[in-house]
């Protein structure tokens, strides 16, 4: 197996590890915060300034998963090149996955204020911007992925799944945004909608990485 193949496989494994790490850190950090409500509170509140889980969520959650997404983006493009896919569309999807990774890193480096309720604070504005960019980038990757996957027989079953993931994730983000703008202080489920969107997109990354690993395993290694 060539060095290039090894790097691609390592990056694809990172695409499987990233969603698992992300989910695990959210669960662990939530457990370490007695009274934390995953239904009503944002994921970012686990990384809010001054919280007991700030370092864990910022660096093991946002930054580490972001770095893994960037590695996966490079491997995604390399794997599809090995499989003979059209490079422009594959590059566009890979770049959007990388932007998602950069957004995650930015959201980790810039912590929100307690409750994420201080939009006048620069670091929180930067955190919110980075998180928004990350969500929109991965949604765009899933949408374009629906087109890309249709072109390869081995990936064609992922096309409909990719489209459903994008539509479902965007719908959840829309519901979260509607909850934010309602101004209600009780009964909100913004945390639930955010986690559903994040879960759909994270699972899309994991499934795509696993399928590409399987396909690469079926072809002769590069010399």
C-alpha cells in the first residue's frame, strides 16, 4: 500500500472517529454539569466561559472534531479521485467539509458567554458566526453530495440518504432558529433541534467515510 493510500485511509477513519468523539464529549460534558438540559440548552453552553466543562467541550469537542473533519475532507477528495470521480464536484464537497471543520475550530477557540446570551461581546459573536458557517457548510456538502454520489454505482445508494440528511438537518436548524426568534423563555426545544441537526450531519459524515473505506478496500492498492 502506498503512502498516499495510507493517508487517505487514515483520513477516512478520522471521518468515522469525529462524529463519535463529538457525541461522546457532548454526553460526558452534559453529565458533568448537573441540571444541564440537552433539550433546552445549546451545545455551546457546555463550552461557555467560566463553566466546569469549558476546556473539555472547547478543545476535545469543537477543536478536535474540527481537525478530524479537515483531515476527512482531504481524504474524501483523495478517495473519490482514486475511484475516478469528477474532481470539481468532489473538490467542492470536500472544501465544504473542510469549512465545517474550520468553523468548528473557530467555535472552540471563541467561547460564548454564560447562557450564550451576550451577542454584544465580540468573542460570542465570533463563536456564533463560526458555528453558523460550520452548520451551513456541512448542509451544503450533503446537498452537493447527493449529486456527486449519484455518479458512482458504489455510492449511488448514498444519494437519497445525503439529500434526506441535508433537508432534515436544515429543517431542524430552521426550527431552532424559529425557537430563538420567538423570544419565549419557557418550553423551548432549541437544544433538541440543534442536536438533531448536528446528529443528522454527523451521521452523514460517518456513513460516507465508512462507505468510502469499504470501496477503497475493494480495489487494488496503488503502487
